[in-house]
C-alpha cells in the first residue's frame, strides 16, 4: 500500500510541478529546504559536524552554518528536479547546463577501452544521468532497487525514456564488462564504500571508498573520467569533467587498488573543497 500510495503521489506531484515554470518550482524547493534546515534536528547536526570536521581549519563557524543551510536548499532542489526528467531535452540542457571539460570524455572514448564516468554523491544526480545519456555516446547507469517496485519502475521508465541503459545489481559484473568491451560509458560512484570498501583518508578522516571502478579499470583497461556537479543558481547547473585518469599498475594488485583509490579521492576532495554545498553530507 505504501508503494502504491507513493507511486500515485509521485505521478500527481510530477504532473503539477511540470506545469509550473522551472524557476518557480525551484524557488519553492529552496523554501522547503530552509524549513527542513530549521526542523531536521538530527540530520542537521550530522551535516554540520561533517562539514566542520572537513573544514574546521579554514572556515569559521558562521561559514560552516551557511554551507549547511545552502546544502539543505540544494538538496530540496535536487529532489524536485527528479520530476523534471521528462522535460529534459537538448533545449533544456543548452539553457540550464554548463559543461566544463566536455572534451575529456571524447579523449577517453578515443582510447577504445571503455569509459567509467566516476562521481561521488553530489549535485543533481538524476539530471546528471540524463545529461550523459544525451551527449552522443552510449551511457550505462548502475541502479539499485529502492524497495518500492512500482515507484522504482516509474523512475526507471523516466531514465530509459531519456536514453539511459540500466544495469541491475544482480547482473552488474557481466553487463559492466560487456559495456566497457564495447567502448561504452558506465556511470558509477566512489564514496560510501561500506564494509567492502577501502579505507583511505578523505577530508581529514579515514572513510570507506568504493573500489569497483578502480578494479574494473585495472583489469579491463577502462579510462576513468571523474565528474562533479554544482548548482550555480536555481536550475542552472555546472558539470565539471576532470582529465582522463589512467590507473597505475605495479606488481602488487592490492597496492594498486589502494594507491589509485587514494589518488582519485584527492581529485574529489578538490571538487568538494571548492563546492562544499553540493556534497551529500547527511551520512555519518
């Protein structure tokens, strides 16, 4: 019943939101974010503590508080943008999205060994997926079922209709390898590695980082392109694509996993330090 109710609410909400001007919808989203900032005591304290841990030596308490508030505004806008997916086309992208380092994807694809578009949990995640699917190359997205079949099916239909090829967790290894061998692009994330991740220094503290992208690149020669998404204002987003990252190999495979994971983590640290309001600080 919860799944069905969520599905109905999502469909109705999406229909209404898509009738409104994009700028107005995100103005409304920012106000919702400010309300959550005021009343989400539990998670707000986690967000504030994480940002303070990362930037205590360089930012004042008031600056950290402002970043926390902006984080909530951006998070609410990211959520509302999920309803915009059916609207995203070349005209929407040219109007609202700025891409920095676009040629880096072409450089990586020209090597012919497949590309891993690697990110962290930051920015407008659903819009970024649709954006890559409309950049002229085959884009495969690794997805995880969220426990609500009807709602999950609706979100998947949004992604497919905009060109994303979806890879399910149960088939991920075989389909990931096939996509890379066909010189296609695969979207993956690096942070929140959980129990199976590698512990490396991240923003001043050891954290678990996912190593799947590094392992695939080491075994199949894929090129990694790190990416980050920052909201400039309202619906205006900047996508930053870093230089193609070729994994370094030595005679000790485990050392390769650790060293490459550490190097990639440093790249994302630089992005986060520059645009901290866009990173997802809500986890401990």
